[in-house]
C-alpha cells in the first residue's frame, strides 16, 4: 500500500516535470523514421518544480484517492479502505497528519 502510494506520487511529479512542446534539435539517422543520432541526442531538459508545486501535486493525489474512496465505499469497501490508507501515507509525507 505504501509502495503504490509512493509510486503514484513519484509518477505524478515525473509527469509534471515533462516540458510542454519539447523539440529535439538533432541530426536524423535516416535509417529509422524519426530516430536521432548520438547518445542522449533526444533528451530534453526537465522542468524543475518548486516545493510548493510538489506539495500541490501531492495534495491533488490525496484528494483523488479520498474522492474515489468515498465513491466506491459501498460497492468496494476493501478498495476504498486501501485508497484511504494510501491517502494517509501521502498525508504523512506532507506532515498533514
């Protein structure tokens, strides 16, 4: 439960660090469509999130879990309890408990 909550939070942060409309300026290999030449040639700089932005993402992850848990509580109480526990783990990381 802790691991899945942490994985989801890290994925949300990783996705938020992805730049919009990133363009790669590198020579094409010509052999494979849209392939570039050179190690790391297709890499682009990631966004650096502020501490406040990361905390906002974490709170959104918590809210998402609590909302889903309340929605499925009557039909899937075990899954709802799991989502609530994940939200508690993330809240603990933020120091909100």
